[in-house]
C-alpha cells in the first residue's frame, strides 16, 4: 500500500511515468500484484500508448504555445492516472485506491503549478521548463523507489513536497530580478 501512495503522488508530477513503471514492473513480476480487471496496464499496447504519451507530455508541457492547454488537460489526466495507479493494485479497496490516488495526484499537481506561478518572471519564461524537468525526474525516481523500496519512495515524495513548499515560501518574500 505504501508504494501506491508514492505512485499516486508521482502521477501529479508526470502522469504517465508512474503508470509505465507500474505496468512494466507488474508485467515482469517485480511490482505490486494487479487487481483483476486491470490487467490491461501490463499489456504491450497500453504500455506503448503510455510511452508515446510520455514523450508528448514532456515536449508539449514546455512549449509556450501549448503549455496553457497542457496545464488545463493536466487537471483531468493526472488524477485519472493517479486513480489508475492506486486503484489497479490488489490488496486495497477499489474505491479507496481510486479516490486516494486521484487526491494525491491532484495535490502534487497543484503544488507543482503553484511553484511554477511563484517562479513566474524569475526564470525569464522558462519556469515551466525548469519545474517540468524536475517533475519528470522526480516522478521517475519516486516511481522506481515506490516499486522496489516503497518507504523510500514515500520519503522522497514527502521531501520533494517539502522542498517545493520551502522554495515557494522563499520566492514569496524575495523580489524577481
């Protein structure tokens, strides 16, 4: 169950990376057992589509012409991926997994967007690129730990959230240069 918390949080940072990690780990037998009816997360077709979506998300989220649209889409996609990641694992009540996964993904996505807003004007328009790159890296690291060392995955997620809040607080009191 601890791994699901970290995976759902990671979905708010980058929605498709945790789903890919979960799918590949479940497919290879090293990840959490997938609930009956959710076996599609292990299928090559699903993993292929998720891999393409990772690439699109990485690029489109950072381009000025598409970033606003991707931000709006993210408010729907990220909780869906969080719900899928947490709801697909056996051993947790389905409704709790779906609701908790969606809530954690929304929380981390809201924190991510809040930090981007705090950075506005300080990175000369590159705040989405900077935060997006760290989000994708953080999502990959948290997801990998969530599968192999779940307690460390949760710890990394909590540390990432704390650092984001601390950085945002510092940015509130400083003036942009």
